[in-house]
C-alpha cells in the first residue's frame, strides 16, 4: 500500500507538500477548508461536519479537482449513503486530521504524513487548534509508529518523515 498524505488547510500546506519526501502517495483531504487546496487526485475526504459533504463536493468540483473520492465521516447521523466509511472517532477529538489518521489506519495505511496540519494558530472561524492537542496526546500510542508531520506542533509530537521511516 502506498504512503498517504493527509491534506489540511493551514497556510503551511504548500511548503509541507513541497518538502515531503519524494514518493508515490495516495491523498486524503480533510474537510471543506482543505478539499480545494490540492487539486491533484485525492482518494479520500474526511470530515467532522457531515452536513457539509454536499458543499465539499461542490467546492472540489468547482475547483477542478476529482470528486470520485471515498467519503469518511465520524458518525452515522444524516444520510449514510453519502459516506463510504463511518468512523466512531477517538476521544477526545483531535480534529479532522486525527479522524483522517484513524480512518487511514483502519483502511490499512502504514505510513501517513500530515501536511498542512500543524495544530497551531486558528482556523478560518477564529477557533484555536490547541484545543485538539489532547486528542493526539491521548491516542499517541495508536499513531506514533505510523504517522509523521511536516510542520508545527504535530511535527514536534510525532517527528518529521524521512526516507528511513518511509521505507522501513
């Protein structure tokens, strides 16, 4: 199975993607804010906001990206036909990035790299990302061997990917 890049919406995304180790990756966007940040093929889209799934698809389509990705949401609420995977997420929440990691591990990915997911600063709504750090700390044993990050607090927690880790 290829390594997977989880695509967030933080301003560092472009640099993170450019600086990721060279490899043939699969891609997962997380939520409305990230679905149009990378217009190459994505295999998955994960969201904590199932009510936004139609808007996410429209935004991706309008930007010229593929819309034949698998949809991952965190519960069975709403129209279950709109999701390919329903994950009861780990608690406490670690943001859509952790939901994406949880789903990727469940699908079978062994190497997952976070790009644009530093869990620093604030999102487009002005909410701070530090709130989500407890989810990562509480689930560190589940992710530490399989997940690396390209920037920020998540890189401090998980480490950065390198060729040795990627090819192990």
